[in-house]
C-alpha cells in the first residue's frame, strides 16, 4: 500500500480527501525496473506546504511502518511551478497493484490508520489527482533502478500529436543514440500514461544526486549537438516540430518525511532518510502583568 493506492482506496470507500521510484522488495542495485508507475499529485492550499504538510504525511509513513508493509513509495516536493507534492510507487504489474489494494482492505488496523491520516491531510489540500504510467524500456537510457542515493528528480512531460506515435519513437531513439555516443553518464526512464490523463502523454524521468548535475547537463547538451552534427540536428528539429504538441519541465526534491522507503535505504543514509523531527519554535514569553494597582 502506498500514497497512490491508499488514495484510490479512500475514494472507493467514499472518503473525500487527500513521479524514481521505490523498488518493490528488490535488492539494492537490482537492474530491473518495475513496469507500472503510479503517481499521486497533491496541490496544497496557500500556507499549508512545508512542515505542516510534512507532519500530516508522516502519519501515513508511521502507519505503514507499524504494519511493516512491503510496498514502498517516494514523496517529493516541487522546486518549480505551483507548490505541490508527488508520491511515486511502482509495481511489477497491474495485478500486483490490485493485490496490494486487496491486502490493505483486509488489514483493519492499517486501513483505519490510513483513513484518519487521509482526513487530516485532506484539510491541507487544494486539489489532488492520480496518473498511471507504464515503463518503456526500449526508449529509456541506462535508467537507475536504485534511487537510495538520489535527491532530485527532473520530470519532463511531452504531449505527442495524434497519429504521431511512430514519429515519437523515432525521435526518442535518435536522441538516445546521440547521448549514448556523446555522454556516457546520461540516463533517463520513459513512461507512457495509460490512465488519468490525455492520450499521447509521456514522462521522461531523470534522477539526480545533486543539482550540480543540472549544471553539467548544459555541457552534455553541447556534446550531444556536436555528436549529432548540423544535418542530424536539422533532422531532429524537423521531427520535433511535427511530433511534439507541447512539453513541460519541472524539478522536484525528494522529501524523506513524506517517503516510506525500504530499511536498506535508511541504513545506507540514516541522516537523510530518517531525519530527526524538526523542533517547533518556542512560544514567545508573555510579559509579566500585575492586576493590582501599583503606586508610583
């Protein structure tokens, strides 16, 4: 059970409230990427982000930890665009997702704890939506299955013009080939949206250890253009013009207080994945008063 699944479960029970990439019971460093990606997106009300939302989300994490639930998820907050939080979970299949939902429904203690957390979290939210995506290995380039050391996620959303799916595949393969030759460290994962959004929507996710990698990406793009050559870039630009209807690029930071991750991740970096609770600011002392009249 994860942020994505628990929300759908809550909606199915009539409760109106409340992405790289957490591996599902896979050893650290596993090369396999689960196929199904669920993303819940929460837009917070003005003034309800930050530690206020972190605290509400920690109730979900604590409930999952007490139940020792096997399904994990990563929470992250926006560094660009409108203030929002994302919760990403992956499954091996849609059947695995269904079994997870069924198991939660049978666990009365966990279901009750999640319901309480949902009610509190919902008070902070302006809106919420969900999307379901499927991993495309052919279009991905050296994707990172282990994100325990990652701290940021680049998310690029592309909307492909109707009837141009083949052009999209050719376009991504062309870019992939150029980066394979020019930038040995380049990596990304491609996911196609199947539910919860417009047709022809694709995500390209790039996990990063630090924002210095964003600085380095500008140099990488120069190396890519040099490897493609003038003719190659002209062909690429023409293909983009006929294929891409729109694109959107945003940056998110992993939030450990909103994430329910495997014990191996916590052991590998407890300072990040198990941060100490932030101390609440002390209330200002009230000035001493005396109700009695005081002689001058």
